[in-house]
C-alpha cells in the first residue's frame, strides 16, 4: 500500500483544520495490497512541505498589467459595458464589452488569492486570501489599489488555503524525495478511511491524487453570475466566509465598520440578492435572509434538499435552483428545482427537471439560461414553469459551461474554453455573437 504523507507546517494545524484542508485538495483512492501472513503492510511515504508566501510580499503584489490571454475561468461580473472575469487565485481580466460581437481584452489586474469580485461605482472589490482589496477603476488604464481591509476573512476557508500569523499564506506545496518503506499492522494502516497520524504528519491512503494547485439579477449597480460568493445590496457588500456571512457598509469602509459575522451553516456556496432578501445557496439547501436592515441580516427560513452544489437565481414568486453532483458537491443529484417563495417563511418545491451536471444559471424575463456542465448551455422559455422541459429553445453542445449573465438581450457565458456571447432578442432565433477563447497552459 502506497501512502501519501504530508508533513505538518512549522506551526501545526489543528487536526480538525487539517482534515478539512486535506479533504479539499485530495481525491481519495484506496489501493489495497496483499498482506503477509503476519498481516504487515509496506507503506512508501511521499513528503510534501508547505510553501509560505509572506503577507508583505502578497500585499505588495496587486498591480495593473497589460492584457494577458484568458488561461482559466472563474467568477464573472458585468458593469457599465465592462465584463470582469476572475482568473482564480491570480486576478481579474478586464474586457471592454461595449460591442459584444467584438469584445476587447483590455488589461489584467493581478490580485494573488482572488476568487470573487464585485464592482460598485468606480471601485472593484476582491478577496486576496484573508484580505478584502479595493481597486479604483475609474480609469481602467491606470487602475490602482486604494484601500485594503486586512484579515477580513478567516485564516482557513473553503477555498483550501491556510494562513499562519508569523509565516504568511500557504501558496504551494513542494514535493521531496520518497521516504523509506515502513511496515505497519494492517489494522493500523486502514483504521481511518481518511488517513492516520504517523510521526509528524498525516498519512493518507492515497498514492497519487495530490493537487498542489488548489486553490442573475438585472439590477443597476452591476450583475454577478449565480456562482458568486459576493453580493451587493443597499450600499452593502455581503460575502461568504466559510460557514458565516459577512456584511460591510461600503459608504463607510473601515475595520471598525465590519458587522459581526452571522453564522449560516456549513456548506454555504453562493449569494443572490433580490429586493430586500438574500438567497444563500448551500450544499444542503437554500437559506432565505431578510436584509432590509443590512447591518443586521436575519434568517427567515431554510429550504432543505439532498446534498449537492446549489446556485440560485430568483425572479418574482420563484427561486430557480440547480443541484449538481461532483467531488466537491457530494450526492448524485443533477436537476433544476423550481421553488415557490411567495411565502418566504415556507418555501415549497413545485417542479423538478432532470439535468446533466448543472452549474450557474441566469434569468431575464421568460428566458432561463442553464450552464449544464459538459452538456453545454441550455436556454428555456419559462413563461409556464410547469412545462419548462417542453420549452427548450436552444441547446449549445460541446461546451463545458460554468456561469452566465443575461442582460439587455445578450447572454455572457463563461466556460472551460472561453467567453461565449449570444443575442437572444429573438428566442426563436438566438445567435452566437462572439467567442473569446481561453488559452490554457499545457
């Protein structure tokens, strides 16, 4: 049995945090080997050391650079004819989308540890590991960091990075040579399904699968895709931090004006603001919050479903929820659920439609856009929510779709191989306007 062994950082993780951290970056596979008659198993250890980057280095790295090709897909945000595309853990691409038929890649804002973003006025807000960074984009050609709230986010969060006060952020893992084979009792080797403590680290029953690189509502302020963990409402920025909801008043930004965290639940993933409510997509359901007093959001109700990833968009009396399976999502459910929210205190499921592996979604009037993973982009007429499956108006296959923002008859869809834009002014004759490709590193 080959067992992967991870040395502890210089400042030890707690066993609980180690378990959570490793569960994000490993896909477990148990390799069984025959035992000797005395039931001994040989285990070969591979060692990985955490690589830390200091806070000073990270906090001095935010800068505007010339445009670079899209290399990966992440969260998207649209504001004032500009489309902002996050490159996870690296920064934000700025796209001039004044002509969706000919989008122009203008610039790249380097932001280490960036995974989410929103834009309000002339300011772009992004996470940067444990900090919230504020960038003035009033002149895209000279965008510059103008503020930073340090330590807003937990040192450990669901993206899989870990922070230490004296050492900085774990930004990589460095592999060492294989260690010597050790012989242990069979029972000891498999006593824990996720691994065991051995000497100064964790021994996992996994020989290869280690990744060192882990890391719509059409409203005037700007539009985020349905996969966003950030949301704007009433001059407040709401953000997911692990199991908690953060709320910050952007009119009076400062460390003394960060509201107390509100615990929601483990597994919360996405935020969608609608009127005076915030809809929180989670792996086990949808939480509905009252944000009419944004400094003090309160929970109204929770709609519970089977474990799965769960983006949400809302329009009128209905919430449209996609559930999908996958390594990070658990479960085996892939479907669209239509939830009646006319009574916010008692949301009720009305219809369920089977999908392939749905991710983000967006809605504009009677058009519902679903990014169905490797089954491409699907567009439905949902004027009758009881007959959605009978009203598929377009299906673009051969695209690994991720998230979409429909606005002003243009659907901006980000996928595995780039940005696609469609004219849906006539649902009976939807047209592809452009494709800005992702040039993945090989």
